[in-house]
């Protein structure tokens, strides 16, 4: 019996796939089809696959060509599969010509003619509504946002504005954005959604104005520095049927997400302690980050990152939070926070003027998770146990500046009318704003 194997994503199954599977089947007597797993596709940078792996397997099954369907999960699996199933021919479309020659060592490699004029990418693009995004605040993060948005289907940055119009002009020119807007109000008329990348204190007004104009909002972190205001804004978004999302990039990063769900499913037992630290020591004290008038300081600037694992794992109902800060020229150059939960204790450290080891350690009754610095752009972590033989290391990809993950989630929420993201729930974001407010009001606060 001659066995043939072929692989693909088979998203939005189309005639090209059907023709290819038919041609592959004709090469032998038994056809094995490898369908890529969702995680594997994401790791390969395919963020926009529409059908999940179960739907894609069902679609391949329905063609009637596959005698066996397997899931492709990792790089190198093709060699394992060829040997495991005793495969004679590896077949793939001619768009891959030459790319799989290395498999000739294990079986015959055949490149089959590809059907012209159709692809999943094209079908996705044709059926995709595009979310037009306007950026307000053309500062340091804005160009990164534009670059990263190119990796996400269904979004397009179509306008920008800044309080300094000359900034707007140079930004839109450099980034090839069609509209330079004189003011925010005009920009709101041109777009479906806004990305707010202005200094912290302007967020509240910009968010409110956008929501009142019926626009979805992705706002840089920290959303606002006051819990009540955060509640008010989320309630307004909900009442208007709009997405309001805090742009905390760590929350959307694949490795961090996997770590959170693994820990929640008990791999290190009950979580008893979280220690998260993040510091960025900058020489230039003229930056906004050091200006008390502009809500500068370590907690406002960096706090939402270490608060994330604490709040995600232990929740928003802590019994007590004490904040200890070293103040200099009106801002905290260092803050350490201690959360007491009913059955856990968590600490975080943030520093603009004090350097710390920037790792994340989550300790549980069975083991602990270590995410080395810089854990907030996680691409690697370890689970460690008393018996070192049980230790496990996990590796991931962190693509580009990492903003594409949050942009993708934002677009998905807007297009699918999903108003809350499991990656950062609204009440979790509100809890962060409560912490910011506690600091602003110097409650349970001690200077060191
Ligand atoms: N294929 C084909 N003709 C097409 C499209 C795909 O023969 N018009 C083949 C590919 O060469 C591959 C298999 O179908 O052997 C599965 O391809 P897949 O990557 O899932 O499909 P694409 O439509 O190419 O998807 P994308 O646009 O996401 O790359």
C-alpha cells in the first residue's frame, strides 16, 4: 500500500484545498492529512486563522479524501510522522516548491500544481470588515503601534492627531497614514475606533469623548488613575455597545496567557505568593515619566504590568494593600506594594530610579513558576518542583514589539461584538485603577 501525507491549515476550506487533496490522494492508496493546531499556527505568526482546529478537521473530513487526519503540533513533526506512519510520498502545493526538499531523505517529495486565484488569505480579506483606527498621541509608542497593526488582518490605521499639529504631519508622513487631523473631534468622525497613546492624565477625557461619539477605544495603560472613573467609563462603553480595552500588552502575550491558564489549572498547586518586579532606569529626567504634574512616577508608569499576574491569579478581592515608596522631586522613583489576600501574600516592585531584578515568581503548594526578566515580554518560563526531574521549560515566540497580540484581540472584540476580553477583564482593569487611586490619595502609604 502506498501511503501519502500532506499538511495544511485548511482555513475556510476552498476549492484549491479540495483539488490539492484530490491530487494527493491519486498519488497513492492511503492519504494522511496533517491539520495544523491553533497554537502551532499562532507560533508560526498566523494570527488570523478563522476556523479553529476542530472546524478545520471537520472540513477536511467532509472532502472524503482523507483516510486519516492528524494534528500538526510542532516544528519537525513531519519527519516524525513520515517515519511513524511509514509514508512513501510527501505531497504539498507548488507554492512550497523547494521548501520541503529536506524530506527527500525520508520519503519521496512531490510538489503538486496549486489552484490559481484562490487562497484562505484572499477569502479572509474579502469577507473581512476593516476596523478603521485613529491614533491620538503621536509620541514614542505610536509608530510601533502602526508597524504592529500591519500584522493584523481587519485593522487599518487611517488617521492620527496630536496636540502639536506639526507632530501629526511628520507622523502621518513617516507612517503613510491617509489623514492628518487638526483635532480629536475631527478624527473621531473619520474612524471606527481610537487608540489613545497620550499622557495618562488625558485618557479619561479622550475615552469619554470617543465613547460618546460611538467609537471603540483601545487605551494605553494605565487606563485611568481612579477606580470610580474606570467603572464609569466601562459602564458607558457597555451602555453604548462599544469595546473599551486597556492596552496592557503583557495580558495578550501568548506565553503569559499560557502560564496563567496552566497555573489556574493547578500545575503548581494553590498559589500562595506572587512576586513581580519591573524597573526602567532612565537617565533623562526631563521625560514626562519624571514629571509629577503629568502623573509621572514608577507606579503610574509601570504598575499595571506587575499588578496583572497578581490580580489575574488571586483576584480583585484583597484584604489589604500597603504601598511603600521612595519619593524624589514629587514622584516615586521606587514603589513596593504588599497585597494581603485571605490565603496568599503578593508583592510587586516598580522602579524608574531604582534597578531591580525584573522577574516574576509565582509560588504554589506543589511548585513554583519562574519567568526570568524581562517577564513582561514573556517568551520563556519554567515550572520548578522539589523533585527536579519534574521541572519543565516552556519556550514561545514574542513577535516584534508585541503589540500585535493586543491589536488582534481588540479587532476580534470589535468585529465579533465581544465587549470583554478574558485576557484582561473589565473588573481587573478597574482594580488596577483602584490601586493607582490609592497611591494618588496616599492611602495605606509609607514613604521610605
Ligand atoms: N493549496 C492549493 N491551491 C490553493 C491554495 C492552497 O493547492 N489555491 C494547497 C497548499 O499548497 C497546501 C494546501 O493547499 O498544500 C493547504 O494550504 P493552506 O496553507 O492551508 O491554504 P492557503 O489557502 O494557501 O492558506 P493561506 O492563504 O492562509 O496561506
